[in-house]
């Protein structure tokens, strides 16, 4: 998967500018980029059918 948009819901104090947050954010971005469906492919594809919204593959 790829991140299309990032929205900050809570930003209090200087944490959003800290090196700790930078590391955490990079790890989250990397984890999201590794999500693929169907397994063994190089990207995430949602089945374009009724109830094919990708919820079950994302949960797995």
C-alpha cells in the first residue's frame, strides 16, 4: 500500500518535531508500504466487486 495523505489529529508540544516521532513515523510508513494483497504480489489490489472493499485482507 502507499500513503496518499497524512493528517495530524493531535499535535501537542514539541513531540511532532522530535527525533523519536521521526523514527516512529518512518517505521509506520515502512510497515504500510510492506502490505500487499493478494499475498506474493508487489502491491495491494482490492477486488472490484460487491463487498470487495479490502476490509478482510487489511485485517489479515
